[in-house]
C-alpha cells in the first residue's frame, strides 16, 4: 500500500506518526474509509461529505479542499497499483510544539493511505451467513452522541468482540442506551420482517453502505425504515444482514447460537448483495 503524509507519498512501512499526536493520545481525530473496485471509487462524494463534516465539527483545518483530498486519494490508489483497495483519509488534531493542552495550539494533520482490498467477510461466510453474538456492551459517547463524527474510538466495540469470541461467534453487535441493538465493530445492521427492512435510527454511525441500502430499496420498491430494533425483534426477523464499506452487504444467519428463520441467506439479502455489487460498475454511483 501507499500512504500520503506531510506532502509525500510513501510505502506504508515508512508512514509513521508521532506518539504525541492527539489523534493517538486522545482519539482526537476523524477519518473515513472508501472502497475502490475495478479502479473506480464507490460513492466518494458521500465519504468526502462525511469527512469534511467531521473536520468542521471538530474545528480542524487541513491544507486541502475536497478536490485536493480526492486527488491525493486517487494518487495513493494509482501509486499502489491496486485495482481493488481500501482507501482511508484521516484528520488528526496533531501535536502542539510546546506540549500545550490548548487544542488551538496543535498543528492539525491530514494523512491518507490505500491498501489492498481484503473483505471483512470471506466467501464462505458470505455464502452461509455470519454467526453473531449480541454483547451487553453499550455504544458510548462520542460515537453514540454525535455519531456523524466518524472517530476511532472503539473500546465498547472491541469489548463486544471479545464477548462474541468467548461465545464462539464471529462478530458482535452491541447495544444503545435503551438496550436496543446499535451497531457492530465497523458495521451497521438491518433486519427484514414481512418484506420490510429496519435499521437502528439513533446513536449509530450514519454508514454510507447503510445509506446505499436505502437507495437500493428506493430503486427496487422495497420499504426501509430507520427505527429502534430490539434484541427480540432482531432474533425474530426473517432476515438479518450487516453493512460496511469494508464488506458491503453481509448476511447474518445465526444470533447467539440460534438460527435466524431457516438459517439460510434470505432472498431480500441475496438480492441486495447482487444489486450492491452491480452498482460498483455503474459510473453514476462512483
Ligand atoms: N459503524 C461503525 C462503528 C463503523 O466504524 C463503520 C465503518 N467504518 C460502519 C458502522 C459502517 O459505515 P460505512 O458503511 O460508511 O462503512
């Protein structure tokens, strides 16, 4: 992979950041990850919107505008030589030259990198569906309070993952403050009941893949709503799937050791997976 740091394109192994950077010390950073498929970015504009929105809310400034960032991302991909890549853009508070505790003294930093695509779910998991455990860990601020700022803070999600591994599951879902289902380590969740889709409404990252599912549903005449999803409703659903840039639409066929419906990937999930990948070849969606 190739990184962009301090005005230079570097091999990933040479892209190093100071331990004094507040992004590292205080999770004082925002980032976004976008997917390249067949050499083409998928929904880059939406990722840039979310990234620049986060920078503005955190009152960080970087020396590039949207076009400048897009050009750097394209260059990282071109230099890496990968036709399928994950591309990440990052803004951090940076470090203060005087070690001041005043964030206004810090010199904000922008970085980016492109690494080869490696889906979070493998082919076998996509075919049979993932085994998920619901952890009792709760999605905590800042992610749950201002989820539009995409931040690295994952303590709750990582603890949820360990709960899931302890129980023999492959990944985890954690809860919101009311005990409803929130999201997982790097993904949103949907369920399908009687042909209607729902996904948690509050306290979760407004995922671009989640948004893409709404767009696909609108095109395909499916009804999708953002609303509370209780643990019981999720387990009683006809179909469940999770969504992320790093994996697309991924079926879930088992929750807490029990099959969802007949335990097979359902028809709505299967159809959305096909549509999702078809859109990657559609220039209108790049
Ligand atoms: N929730 C969390 C906590 C995430 O980190 C991510 C992906 N980074 C998502 C959901 C999925 O968002 P997207 O579809 O934009 O990748």
